[in-house]
C-alpha cells in the first residue's frame, strides 16, 4: 500500500495570481527597468522578484 500525498495547487495559484495583479497594477516592471535592473542571462528581474514575493 503506497500513500501518495496529492498537491493542492489552488492556493499557490491564487497567491501567484494576486502577486501578478499587484505587479501589473503598480507597474513594478516599469519601476525595475527605471532602477536599471537588467538581466545578463536566465530569468528576467521581474520574474525573480515575483518568485521572491511568493
């Protein structure tokens, strides 16, 4: 008998959506660009900042 723990991604999705709405509403990407936040390789600064906010 194996016990598998199912993941409930609904809460994570709601948090991610609310953070995305916050970033869009307050133009965080524009502010990061004005603050000279650029990427050399990999992920964009906005996606990293969104991940850290989660």
